[in-house]
C-alpha cells in the first residue's frame, strides 16, 4: 500500500551481476517489457529498493525498451545483489 493506493508489481527479472565502481546492475529479463520511465522495485534478502528507470543499455547501446530474454544494464542508486528479484510497479 502506497498512500492508501494498492500497488501492483510484476516480476520481470533478476540481478545477475552488480558493478560497484559504476553502480550498474546487470538484469536478466525473464518477462517484460520494461521501458525508460518505468518504476521498478528490486527486492532480496537485504535489498529493498525502488527506482525510476532513467536509462538502460543492452550491449553498451542505450535502449528505450527491453523485453523477455534481454540482458540489460541499469544504473542503480545503491548496492544490489545477485539473484535479487526485479519487479515492475504497475500503477
């Protein structure tokens, strides 16, 4: 519940790697799509983070959308861990 509004989430992938020096998470997309400006929730044993997708990359190329089967690079504001689940927040 967010401000009295029920928030729906859909699992779209998981963290496969985290690059600490550049604060980038590698996300394996198991479902989709996800687009720039979508809101995501990354959840794990010690991770609980919400963020807005400002940009993402596939193979070092900026993309506006990713789909099932893609591996994307995503800038994150704090450390995430391998196997953390990635959820898309649906308004």
